[in-house]
C-alpha cells in the first residue's frame, strides 16, 4: 500500500505552498483522502519533483526571509541527541517492517504446506487448478519482493523526517515543522501560529501544553515548576522542548485580539536608520527573557522617558517577537518625532505598552487579498503581509503603494522582493501628487478615479478582501469607495496611521 502524507509534508516535499496544493486538489488535479495524499498521486501531479531538485523552494524561502527583515534561515542539523533519536526511530520502524516481512514469509510457507496437503484430496482437474493457483501465487510473491521502482518522494520524506519533525496543534488543526535546533514554540511562531506564551524563557509557564502523541526532548532548562499531576498527563513547556518524532500537542491558539494580553515591557534601541529625509526605521529589541506577543497589524504605545509617547503600528512580523520595527515619520513640532530624529540613539531605553487594535489578518478567508498602503500606512500593511506569507496560505496577494509623492513610497525594494519571490504576489506603485492627509474637493475625485482604475484593471478586486492603511483623509475616501462597490464591511478592513 502506498504511503499517505499530510498536506503540509507533501507540499514541503515538492517545494510548493500548502495553499497551492489545496487548490490543485479542489480543481480535481490530485486526489486526497481525509486531508492526506498518496505519495504516488503526489509524484504524478508533480512529475518534475526529483530528490535533488529543491532549489525553487529554497530560493523562495531565502527571499522571503530576507524580505521580512529577519535572519536568513539556514537549514541546520538538529542537535546530536535529537538527530540520533530520529535516526533511532526510523531504525525501529525498519526493524518492525523487517519482522513483518519474516512473519509474512512464515505465513506463505504454511499456506504452501496447507495447499500441498489439500492437493492429495483433489481429483485431477482440481489438482490442475490448484497447481495453476500455486504457480500464480509464486509469481505474485516474487514480483512483490522485487525492489521495483523507488519513488524519489519516499526517499525525500525519509530525509525530511530526520531533518525536521512535523507538529500538529489540537484542536485547531494548525501544523508546522521543527527545523534545526528550534523549540516547539519557536517553530510555531516562525510558521505564524500564535500559540500562548509569555517570557519564552521558561519562567512564566504560559506556554504550557500537553503532548498527545509523539516523542519530545527537553533542550533548555526552565525555572517554572510543572505540577506532578500535569507532568503525568504529558504537559511540557513549549519554549524548552523540541520534537524528536512527529508530534501532536494540545495548545490554545489566539484567534482574536481578545486572546492577546496587554503587556508593558522595556526595550533597547537596536538602530535608528533614515529611510528618506522625513522617515526613519526604528528597530527596538526586547530583553531575551521578555517578548512582545501581538498579532500582525496591531499597534503599541512607545514611551520615551516620562513625557514623550506615540501610538505606532508595528511594522514587523509576530514570528520575530523580540525584534520590533517601526516607521517613524518626521512631524516638525511633534516632541516625540523631534526627539527620535534628533536625539534617540543606540542603546537608549524605550518603553512599549500594548498591543492594541483590531486591524489583523483574517486568515480563514479563502478570497484573494488586496493591500492598499497610503504613505506611512505601509507599516501595518507590511506586518500583515509578512504574517500572510508565513502562513503560506496560497491565496493571491496584490500590494498597492500609493504615495503623496515619491518619498511616500519608501522601502520600495521590499515589495519588489516579495513579487520576485512569490508567483502569487503582485506589486504596484502609484503617486497622487498631493498630500494624502488632505483629500478634499477635486482631490476626492482624482483619488476615486485612481481607485476605479485599479478595479477596472483588476476586476477580481470585487471578490477580494481589502486591507487599507494610511492617513485618515485618504483612508475614509478609500473605505467609502469599496463599500460603495457593494463589498460588505466584513471584507473591508482599515487602519488609521497618523
């Protein structure tokens, strides 16, 4: 019987996203069985997939990681003990299969002996038919024992099981892979799955979860003491353990902003980099023992000293919860802005409070995604797009950057990198020629005409989810335009960025 693979494992083997594979199944191009696919059907649907040909997957993964502003993720081997345990698990499976083959051979010998005993009781014509049956049985057994054609995906799957463990989260059904030395918590966050956690350092116990099946290994010490009763039930800290074999864990996943606690934590300035003459990239880093838990698209309050503060959207992915990015616009006369541009330096302390806001990705929607960022509205849009990419949803995405002028289109290479890395991502830039903070009179008509032109060129936008972010004046006009097309409010999401 051919091997059955989960959709996530199958997608990784052939180097496509899970969403792309689901579309192929929905289109009837490949059969599936209760959320799994047959390895032979997989190879038939992707005939170009070879054991050594994983370059496209690696290329896209590399560009995605670089575009996200995260460290380039190198597929490192897991630590020696974990690697040995995974090899040992495969060895046990091989020994079990070899034992089953021996039992099968014993059964065949008994069957031949039984047939030989029956042969003496039969008439000539029955003996002839029995002889034909024995000849057929011998041929079929010989054919079954031949090595035959070796499916390259089966070989690759064995390698993948050594390099990475597959983790399923219950009851939500989310799944992800543990690569290299990552803990269960780190693997989930890299995959964009918002599991519950606090310090991520083994002190608070908020990432406690129950192991339902599979083998895990403790790779980091923790101070939090799990009660004996819960230990006996299989509870572990996700921040301190990794998966040895494929694992099922029972853990809550944040489904809304109400599931994210309000937090207050200190951060240090990692860098302050100019993006153009009136925009800075502020990089804050949390302590190693304290991370900011948030959903993509949310904002926080930054506090400098006792008197300077500002509400800013986070411009980075929750998958890197220790490194927080912000786009700070120069606003002459604004005390916070003036201080950041003129005096803030590496190592200075900045307090963070939050997160807040309901502008988040609705990742259960099957519709295409359209993102429209007006000027510095790119900050929350960038966070949401990075989160969508980490989920590998497979849905098409189109990013429109609309600037008051060319300076409003800062960081243009980020959108280009996404478009180069992903076949289902499109990037368009537009310039209005007027201040998007003051869209009145004839400007309203020109902005409406620009939006209408976008819809005329891409009529599928009417069937998409629309994410808007930017200054209030432009935001109100765009939101009214799409609602006027008949799109319900449940498909048009807006984030005000001052």
